[in-house]
């Protein structure tokens, strides 16, 4: 094995771990066979691709999809720690921990600088591409909650809808509002 393939395989092993890392929020709410982080990342990438087609501004699709694929990569090490848990830690600790993990994942990789830059751009949410990915991240969660509600009528999923999320794109807000209607209908008792 060469040094080049060794560093590449190191990063690939981490990314492969996301296929076995369950999305904790679903597990905590009793969803059987909850999706994993890799499935979520695919959902975010696909939704971002679809959202990008709805706006008039020029979007760097490659950059946007790269951010979508990388946005939860640190969870290969941290696992999917739910948002309420991160809120109990000191401000900024989540970003610090995840940056440290990315340094480990990309150690000696030719992708280290560009991968880290993409992840930081996503964190800052200032570019159009990063904002589309943030919207897609939220929409994927609401879409998945709706799918689980339709399959299981799991009332524990209702708490996901208590917050009034921020969206950057008007289309994202409209998709969220439509999903909220579908979600509510899914939890209605059968006639």
C-alpha cells in the first residue's frame, strides 16, 4: 500500500461508517429501522439539487453537492448527537469538535484543505450554495418525519414540528408548509 492510497483509504473508511451510524433522533423516538447518516446525506444532496433548479441565481452545483455530502461527515466519529445534547455543551464546542474530527478524517489526504474549506463554508451559511444545503438539510428531516408518520403514526415525531425553522429560500418555506400539512394528516386517527 502506498502513502497516497493509505490516506485515501483512511478517509474512505470514515465515510463508510456513516452507513452504519443511525440518525439518533429517530431512534430516540422509537422509529424501527431508522435511517442512517449516509441515507440522510444522500437526501440532502438530492433535495439541494432540486432546490437549485428552482431559483434564478447561478449555483455552483459541484460545490453545493460537495457540501451536502460533507456536512455530517464528522458524525463518522461523533455519531449523530441530537441537537438538544449539543445545546448543553459550551457555545462553539460542536464546531470545534467537528473541525478536529475532520482533521483526523482528512489526515494526510490531498482533499484535506478543499474538504475542510467546503465544510467551513457550509458552517458559515453565507454563500448561496451553503444556504441551499442548509435548507435541504431541514427539508430532508421534515420529509423523513412525514414518511415515518405515514408508516407508523408515531406521535413522538410531532415534536419536530414545534419549532419554526428558518429557511433561506422562499421555495423551501413553501415545501416545509406543505410537508407540515401532510405530517398532520398522517397523524390523524383513521376514519
